[in-house]
C-alpha cells in the first residue's frame, strides 16, 4: 500500500528513483525496498512530511492523508488522527464487525450514520 502509493505518485510526476533519493539524501537501495513493501515506511511525522514534500503532495490534501494512512496501516496501526477522536475510537469495534460481515443492530446503525453525517 504505502510503497506502491509512493512509487505510483513518483512515477506520475516523472521522478526517477535515483533522482528522488538524491534530492532527499535517501539510499536508493533501501528506498526501493520500501516501495516494494520489503521494508516498512518511516514512522516519524517529519520523515513522512519530507516524503510528501519531495513528491509535491499538498499538505492536508487527499494524497497527504493517503500517504499518512498507508504508512500507519503498513505498520499495523490505526492513523493517529482517528485514535485522537474518542467517539470514533468508541465506534471502531462496530466498524470492524461490519467489515467482517456481522450485521449491526439498529441503534448501532443510527450511531454510525450520525458519525458519517458529521464527518
């Protein structure tokens, strides 16, 4: 997810792997492993922001959020902005059960619809 997203974004902008790595001081061999999903993405916010900047991704835009979401998910984490929202965290089990094909009860559906409308 993360590596594929970065590679596709880089290629769409016609930035070669070596050029991308030279510009930012990254090791091309290790970066290639990240793009192929062999190595995990960086964990820290500053590194991810630098990657976004090097790719010309606008801060706060859809691609920005995708980059950070893919990085979190690749590490097996729920994105930090979601974890900071107590109401969303409280409803994550319902979301997970729904994804697994378990039908939510009427009251749970109502709560989920309210969250989505506010979103």
